[in-house]
C-alpha cells in the first residue's frame, strides 16, 4: 500500500512545480531565504528520511520532517526564510477553480466541504466551474463530514474515506477544500495519510511531539486547492493541520511544508453569508496571529540555533524581517476593519475584502514566525472546558461514525478565536513586563509591544472620532505589556467577546490542569519573548486570565 500510494501521489501539475537548482527533489513553493554574511547553501533533496527514534526526539517546534541537528559552533541562526502557498485573491476568483483543474489535467477530484457551506452559493460556484471547465470524463467525490474544531476521530474518518476511495477507484489528481480552517485542515490530514500511510497505520506517527512521533513526511502530496470561507485561520497559506486529541483532552497538530496548499483561492464573496459570531471569532484569531508572530522571540535567538541543513530549519522560526511585513499589515487591517465586518458581514464589502487579505497576510506571517502563549494556552482552554459550554452561533457537529457519537462532546465547544483571545490580555501583561527579559532582547520586545499598542490605540481613537492623543510613547514604554493588554480589552469589549476564562466555567481549582495541559506545547511556548515558561509561569498566566 505504501509503494502504491507513493506512486499515485506524485505531482502531476507541472505548472505549479519548480525545483531547487541542482536538486533532484520535488517542488518547493514560494520559498524565499535571507542569508547573512554571504552564506551559501548547497542544494539539498526535498525529502530526507530520518529514523523513527530521531523524529521522536525532535523538539516539538521543529518541522515534522526535521531533526534537531545543530551546527555546534554557530549558536545563533542568522538566517530566516519564507515558505507559503501561492495565493489568488479577488471577488469571484472561486469561479476559476475548474480552469485550474483543466490545466493540471485533473480527472479524479475529491472535494472536502463544510456541510453548511454545501447549502450555499460558494459550493454551487465551485461545482459549476468544475462542470464547465474540468477535463471531459472527470469524476468528483464529495466529502462533507467536517467537524467544527476537528478531532482525531473526525480526521481518521476523513482519512479512511479518501484512502478507501483511492484503493477502489485509483489515485486522485486534485484535492479541493471549501470551508473554514476546520475543512482545510481535515483535507490536509486526509491527503497526507492517503499519500503516505504511516508505519503500522499509526495515526500519531506524523503528529507533533510529545503527543506523537513527529515522523518526517516522506514527500509531496496530491495538489491541494484551498478555498477559505472564513477570514481567520490562514490555513490556505500554512503547512499545519490542528485537531483536538480526545484521549488526552488536548490540542495538537501536524506540521510539514508538504501540507501547504498548492493554491489558496481567497474570494471575499465566499464570506458574504458568514454568521456574525463566526466572523467575530475567526477575525480576532487573525489579530492574535499578527500580535503573537510580531512579538515572538527573534529568529536569531530561537532555541536550538542554526540547523546543519536548511531543510531542518523549523517552520516556526521566531519573529523575522519577512514575517514582520505581513504581521504588521494584518494587525493594522484587522484593527480597523474587523469591527466593521462583524457589524455587517454581508453589507460592508470593503471590510470583508480587507479582512480576507488580513487573514492570509497573518497566515504568511505566523506560518513562518510562529505564535506563542495565546495559542499555547488556548489548546488547554478549548479541550478542557467544563459544563457543556458552547460558543453562540456555532453548529453542534453531527456524528461522523455510527459507533462514535462525536456530537456528545462532554466538554462542549469553545471557538478557536475565543480560546486564543481570552488569554491575550494575561499573556501580553506577562511578555511585556519590564525587566524580565534582559539584554538587547529587552528593548526589542518592549518596542514591539509598544508599537502594537500604538496601532490599536490610534485606530480606536479614530473609530471613536476622539481628538485626544493616546498615551505618550514614553508612558507606554514604562508598562508596555499593560498598555497592549488594555487596548486588546477595549477591542474585546467593542466586539462583545467574553473576558476572562471564568466566563467559560473555569475557576481556581482548574489552574493546575490547565497549566499541565499547556506544558507540552513546546512548539509555541518556546517562542515567547519572555523565558522560561514552565509550570509555575503557566499557573501564573492562567490565574491572571481568570478574570481577564
């Protein structure tokens, strides 16, 4: 089965492929590298296999296909790089998907679609374009058992479906994902496990350590065309798929550059029918992506130092000059246009257009810089919530397996954007506290917290039509963390976002479990500008987050 899958999942889209000069490896999309001191990199193959044990010992922040090998005499990494999907943006751009399939000679197609989206115009537009333009004689399978906030069960169900259809009818030439981040992540997982079945069919083989083994992805997947219908996750630009792990009541994911969509089609028209609650929480996730990636530890100070080969450089590198451009753009756009989009998602065309691009921009930023504590803490908050809490405006998922009723989640559902943003004030008070970092990194972190606070404050005053000036930059520098946290709270109040995890049913008795649930998230917690972040620090953070 493995050899068959490797053969059937070879790239067949020459127009989307390019190879490293002098390399016999597969395609590398949208890769841009900054080199310092006239460094030169020799061409390397795009797929290197590592022993299982070596992958198991990887830092959880490393790419799923990397090891932790470091050049011993170079403690800092002077290099950063940008890897992202090709993006196509514009109203009605969804109508071109059929032409993409025709150009890539895609005869067998699988479409992953959110069941709610399947009843709306975006689905009709996709199917119409495929019928008009896809190669004659094409076939299309539709999978709609998508779970909002997917878990290991829903991922496995999608994997089983795609694998079974492949065995019965042959390889797919193209994968399409139409929906929010949950749909796109589900498609990524199904594509990966169908193309490269893991040893012994171990679901956790590719999952990030310490929960999984973190095995490297062996090679390319079937081309994935991602068409987002929310302005939030930025999954159309990243090589990450996130899910809830039911057995451990935690959240984790799979990370590899091979998971990145071949093409992301960002069509603002697909967001016209977006419910206000979904617009709000997906949008505030964009805000946190921008804030966290911009305030993350500098890439040159990232733990682990410089890898022995560029393919071993982690996807989450720390804040860097390339990601900074995208993160700051997303922050400015989100701060200005998110309140407008939430107020009128179908009528405010300008706000909808701006938020679509902000989501993808933030994805390009955090997809290469990483996020840190807001997201690290969110995984425990979302997976351990008590009392059947359910975010207003989000559908209750249907069971995807007759033997497992995933609709009866005893912990309810906290929308991802809510679980992230509700921790943000506590996080930035912690990371922006003066005197806790030291050295040149102290000034670096302080200035970034202040810059973010100033952007939020100036936009707030503009929105309120207030002539008064914001706090002076000097005053913000005295307490940069508090200044940024206060501005985030102002925006949360405007958007009617719950403040403090106590509003989700948590209290002091849950702090230990929340901290322990966050501790394994080294992939993101190690990117906090303030270190260390161990059990005691996490307890402090959650205690502060109880009431916002």
